[in-house]
């Protein structure tokens, strides 16, 4: 690890599952009882805004019932103690990374505790229920929607993420399916630029064959062990 200075970490639903957050696709391909097409597309929002808003209201309320787990806390420790460059990119829309203490963090798929104005494009912090036609505090338009990247929309922060992947010495994927793009392609980008690659996952992902190393098991066990290993071999200065 002495030649590792820049680390990029991708986290997915498997990380928060151990805290009680439902994974993206559960039994039967349903997401908390709904077809993804009914709650996570621009078409769904236009067709049935009441359902889409109610769905994300329930998920936002759920955050008050869950806590960061050992994997979140370990990554927050790495964030605080790693002397080199570090970027945690999460596909998750919960706030468990922040509550664990992570700061070098980007949400590529949006956040439950944020509302997006479809009229002016501004995002605002939002903790409570978000009924359709809620007014934007910035422009006054009744156009607030969940600040979630729906299927068919461009993920956030892609330029920053691509730059970080190009500079990474190590890319680590934690708790992801390896099936949702563009995140599923990050390992290939990192490899192309010469980074080592590591997957920490409960089961092999759709992209496991791209990784130089895969470790299988619960994130709450694997991630703290890996962080301990990395910090134990960290260079004195980066």
C-alpha cells in the first residue's frame, strides 16, 4: 500500500442494506413493493406525481429509523485519517455516510434530504414530506420534486468522478450490483488509467471479472478489516 496515494471508493445499496435500507431491487424485481418504472423515471413523475412523491416521502421518513453501520463508520475513519487523496462516490440516496462522519463524499444519484426545483434547477435541503407542487423557496415556482436521479437522467458530478478515476491508484467498489451504468463502468475506467481494483461485496457482482481482487462477505465485516489494513500501511505523507 505504500505506493497508494489516491483512492476512489464506490458504494452501493449493499452497504446500507445492513442498516435496514431496502436494496434497489428486492424479491420479484420490486423496489419496496413498486416496479422501478412506476417510481423512478421522469415518465412516472409526470404520470403519477402523487405516487412518486409519496414513495420518496416514505423513504425519507425511514431515515429516522436507521443508523450508520460498521462499514459506514470504517469509511468515515478512512476519510478522516487517510493522508492522501480520497473520494467516496455513493449511489445511495440516504444520509448514512454523512451521519457516520464522511466528508470527502459525492452523491451521484441524488439525496433523499434534498428537493430539486424543476423550474429553476436549484436544490434545497428538505427534511419533511414533499407534496406535489411544493413551492421552491428560491424562485417561488410550485415545481419541487425529489432530488433523485431517475432512470434516463444524467448522474451528478460525473466530470469530477471521471477526473478522480483517472488519477486513482486504487479503486474500490463496495456493495454494488455492477449492473447500473455509468457506475458499473468505473472499474474499467480506473483499470485503463492503471489503478489497482478491489471489490468488497456480499456476492459476486455482474462486473466481478473486471476487478483485480474480490473479497466476499458482509460489508460490516469486510470494510472495517480493509480500512484497518489500508491505514496500517499508509505512507507517512502523500
